[in-house]
């Protein structure tokens, strides 16, 4: 009986380790995060508003992508703009925008869509080619540390821009800077 318990425990441990290795690889947790300051924009954003847990925004992004495709327009990149701090706001009350970064402003959009133009400005930027699902755990802490080291401030919500190339997703995390370094102005 004791031998059976040991074998079972070893099997569970082995499966747990293999599962962790698989997730580590699948999510791209081993991939590097690139940090910097870049001048970006203007961005033409076409989006739907979303209220609820941030990880459920995908359906809003897909709604916009579908409409854009049906109207023979291009959606070269998708985005999520996350307006609230999830540590301070209940999950079911989190506000965000999800949709497409468009080449130009679009006319005759549905009434539940919105458009905004973000002007050109300096951003603290993190680039990551792993899953956006691990961004809050891997990317955000590194970007915040970088911003503290560089004494950068941002009072704007983060915009995550997603570029899909086959099965590869590259996410760019952008925090608009209130105080870009003088050497960049």
C-alpha cells in the first residue's frame, strides 16, 4: 500500500512539473521584455466600451474586427485600453476600450462604436512576444520598475497594442508620459 501511494505521489509530481514546463513554454514566459521610450502616434482608435474583468475584453475586440472586415477595411493591429486600476476597482466594474488601431478615421460606424485619436507623444514602451495573459505578472512590474528608475510619470491609462503574425502575438504596452526626458523633447 505504501509503495502505491509513493508511485501515485511521484506521478502527480511528474505531471505537475510537466504541466508547469508546458505552460511556461506555451505562454512564452521565457521570452524577454524590451523597454524604452518612444515617440508614437497619432493613433486612430475604433473601439467598443467594455465593463467587467479585463480578460473578458476579447469579445469586444472581435466585434470591432468583424465589423471592420465586413466593410473591407484594414485592422492592422488590435488594442485594449485599460482605464481602471484592478487593485482599486472591483472586477465587475473595470472599464476598458477594445478594438482596432485604424490607418485613418472611419465614417458611418455603428452607434455602439466610438472613435478617438491619440496625438503623437512620448510613451514608456514595453514589447513582449509571449501571451498577453501573463503581461500583468511579467511585463507590468518590469515596466513600472523601469519608469521609476527613469523617474517617468504617467497619469494616462495603459494601451496594449496587439500585432498578430500567424500564431505569434507581440504586445506593446504604452504608458503616455507626463514628463518625457528633456533630451527627447
